[in-house]
C-alpha cells in the first residue's frame, strides 16, 4: 500500500470533484430487474442488473462521476456498483473488460482474515489467542525474546505484531521490508527472524509480512494449501471460480497479496460481508467474525491506506462502512447503511490512491435519493448507458507516420541484452511485430502503430500461468528511438519501453506509472 501523508492533495482532489459535480456497455449476459420485482436471489453465477433509478439512485450523478474519470484521465480500470443486490452500474475503461482477472493486491488481506475466521469455526485453529510461533516449530528462529514468544494470531490480524518492519509504500526500495522479504529464499523465515520493535498489541503499523504469517499458519495446520482451503470453504460456495493466487518460494500462498479475480467476483466477496457472512441460507463466514473483523479495533492515524481505523485486515471508510484496499487503487467498499457494494480496479499512483474513496463520497453516495424506486427519466439513463459504451470502446486510429531509416536498418535483427534475454523487431508496410525469445520458446507480439492500444495474448509472459493479456502500442519518438507503451490487463502497471538504437547496439530504458522516477536501463547488441 502507498503511504500518502499529504492532506493538501486530497483536498485539491475534493475541490476538483465538487467543481465537476456542480458543473456541467458492456455485452455480458445479465437479467434486468426493477426494485419492486422479487429480490430473493443470490448472484451465484451472475449479477442481475437494474437501472439506478429503480434502486433509488440518480443516473445523472453517476454519469458525472464516469465523465470526471474520463476527462481527468484518471487510471481507473473498472467500477461496479451493487445496490440492494443488483448491479446498477458497471464501467470498464478501454482496454479493460469485465471478464479479465485483475490483481487485487492487499485486498487479499481481507480474504485472508475471512479464512482465519472460517478455520476457527471449522475447528482447524483453536482461536486468535494462539501463539504464532507454535505453528512454526521447524524454524530456528533468530532474535527470539519474550516479546516474540508472546506474539498471537490476533496481533497479526490487527497489524500490531511489534516486529521491526518498514513498509511505507516505497516498494522496490532497498530499505523496504517487503522487497527484502521477496528477495529472500524463505519468506516465512525472513518474517519470523525479524527483531522485535515493541510489545505485540501496542502499536499499529502496516506489515504485509504479518498477513503472510497468517497464510503460513493455515498452510501448516490444514495439510493443504491456503488456496485449496479457500476454494472449498469460501470461493466455491459463493460462486467464485475464475481466480488465481500466487505463492511464495516455498509454495505458501501469499497472505498479504497475490490474488487475481474479476471485478464481479470482488463485488461478490463484498456482498458476502454485506449479508453478514451468509450466502443463500448458508453461513460461510461466521457472523460474529464478520461483526468483529469489520469494527474499528485499532486507530490508524498513520495508516498506510486509511486514517479511520482498522479491524481484522479490514479498513474503516470515512463515510461509514468498511473496505478491503489494495496497492494501486483496488477497493471493495461495503456500505451497510445503503445496502451497497462498490468495487474498483485501478492503476493509481501517488495521491490518486485515495481517489476511489473520494468518488464514492462525492458522487455515489450523493446519487442515492431514496430507499425506494425513483420516477424514471429515460434521457438520464440513456445518457449514462451511452457514456458507458463510449469508455469501453476502442478509440479511433490515427494515421501512421512514415518510419525513420533506423526501422529498416534494425528490422529482423536479433538483439541480446545483458541479462541474456533477446528480441527482434520486424518493421514492414507500416506494421510492427516484436518477437521475444526465452530459451527455446519464442513469442510474436503485434505492435500497433496507429496510436491505439490493442490487446494481445502474451502467453506465459506475465503474472498468470497462462492467458496473460497485454494492451500495447508503439511509436518512433525520434529517428533512433522506438517506444512501446504496454498495459498488463491483469496488473496495475503502464510501462514505457524506450529502445534507443545506434548501429549494432541498443539501450533499453523502462519506466512504470507506479514509480515514474525510477528509470531502469539495460544494454544490448546484435547477436
């Protein structure tokens, strides 16, 4: 999670939003229903849809929000609004689609919390007062003292483990504990070996390692992976099938991140909590756990992703209710007062991380005008429907400029980089194909040159085992530099790859929207 301490920028965002408010579709199969029809259903396979007005909401306010995101070019990928159990608005900004799995980053922590509650109810764990070290008997734990021996599961859940841990959102920095953890050969061992900073239970500070220990505890207690247990006890019972969960180097599912799921399934998980852990007559997460986990148990005035309190891996909202939150702007808002779930996927960096919370407070909640059906204004609904279609549609292409002489000079020549990776470009007839080599495997990637990002299948080049989708485009920024802009549709990054050619050599510089000042450089030459 990013740590954004400046209140000034949040204020500026709110001013922009308020000024915008007072001035001026997808083709998935869903069943449309109005509020006065029966709502006795559960979205096991798909959400039923409803107009905003049929659920007491104003389409015009929702239109203004979507238009604000578009006009301000905020990197929101998708947005779903569920009210009274019905999907009232679904926005997918091109090139993102509603059937793409998307990383949810630290929203995983709220799922991890649920699994701890389920496992206690299931008799697999005795309770949250159990000593953490008792689940890791095979480890020769360093820096062992009485404070570490007293560490309990509840301290991991509330981010009060007391371990010496630096996580301030500067992921990738040498001083960041998360980077150090992932660079180590044994992630669980790295966490357990950290020195103690203070007594467990006394101070909140963000610690993804604590969440990973929760997964380690389940892994060691169940005789199966955390993912297998989650599918059996949580995901399958509520209809979540298309999901992936990354593991650490020892095969333990990452407790603090690493889940990929569709936005619709994010909303489905939130809806389970809105219904106090019950799904279609069956209690999936214990009701008492839901109640306790989503309370304000810890003050988070210096919290990494929120300032309004923390429970068992759930954040409190500024406007009521609670939320799961993930780096880059992944959110699952649960707002019981309004019978509402709002899910965001994004690639937001810097102060924009808080934008989804501001959008809910400034647009979505004010759009609620009644607990009953509003008089319908077809023009408002049509206006919103048209905008939702526009934002999801591929933009118009632009004329392709003439390519420089360098294009023909380097075309079809294989370049080998310092890390032994290799590639070649093939430029012809105003078309470009990038071929990537990985040992005996090669993958051909068409690169559009008409200023439109187009989706290609990257095969196993990406975070998922297969079916990695990337949207990309390319252009010559000068006579010798070819730039590819790429978006991994299952991730948060927009990456610029700048290839600067000079005779038989190339310098590749890459930068990401999540860390624009961190420019990586590598060199290569013709094979």
